[in-house]
C-alpha cells in the first residue's frame, strides 16, 4: 500500500500516528511523509530557526526513510491559510505523482488553524482517489470520533516515544504531551477500546476499497 502522511508541522504526525507509522513501515508499505511548516517562529529565541527541521530529519533517519520518502515545505507557522491554494496545488501534484492508497492527516475536527488548512485541502485533493483518515491530537479537539483503530503492540509505542524523543526542543518548552505518561496512557486507552495492548484511534473521512 502507498501511504501519504500529512504533517502540518514537524511532530504532528508522530504525535497522532507515530505507532501506526512504525507498524506500516515494518509491514513494508511505501511511505511519503509531507511536512508543511518547520515552525521556526514558534521556537524559543535562543534556538536556531531550523531546529525542528533537524529534529524531523533525525526521525526520518530513525525510521530508515530516505530523501525521496519525505518532503519538507517551509510555510510560515499559523499562516498556512494565506497559502491555501498553493498547498492544494502541491497536494494535487503529489496525488498525480505518488497516487496514495491511504492518506493520514489531522482530523477534520482539529481546531488548529494550520491543521484545518492541511486537512481541508487534502480532502479536496484526494477524496476521489484515496482512503482518508484523521489522527487524534486531543488538545486540539472539542470532539473526536473514534471510528477506526490501528492495533499496536508495545514495540510500536516504544518506537513512537523514541521518535518523539528526537524533538528535544519540544521537551525543552515543556509541552505536556511530550511525555511517556501521555504517549503510553492514550495508547492504552485506545487499545482498551479495541481489545489490544495498545492502539491509535482515527476518524474515517473516506474509505475506498
Ligand atoms: Zn501542528
């Protein structure tokens, strides 16, 4: 299966679907991972603007994803709405060149302004061709519809936490969801809902067989 992963900022896809990505790669699926912003303006002043890009590249290396397996755009964080059409056109080009079977993106119920742009444009670009699921970032949701689960074992969640550990800048700024308690806790909750040791939940936007 060809799987397109959409991450508005570095770290979103790891937080929402890092265990699933680890599982998909171990099963031999072909991945293309697209990051839209390296969020240089969100970093503490003392850190270089490309810090999150370098941390993402460590994640890619950790997973054995080569240069043709990811793309990193540098749209300005919190201003993706100003580039909506450009983002749509990039996604359409990816649809034509990569032709994904499955698109993994932020939930349509995600309230972050940049996440909404990526998800809305992805639906426009892929709704006729690909299955589409949205990942869970609980701090951005009022509601989240757990309509799909990916069952995971402990090794997948360990890999997810190890991937997140590359984002030293985010641990430094003290984000509560960059913690083992959060990663293992949510995965255990979602696993409990689908008779598995661990899991990640997704919203089904479109499912095509
Ligand atoms: Zn984000």
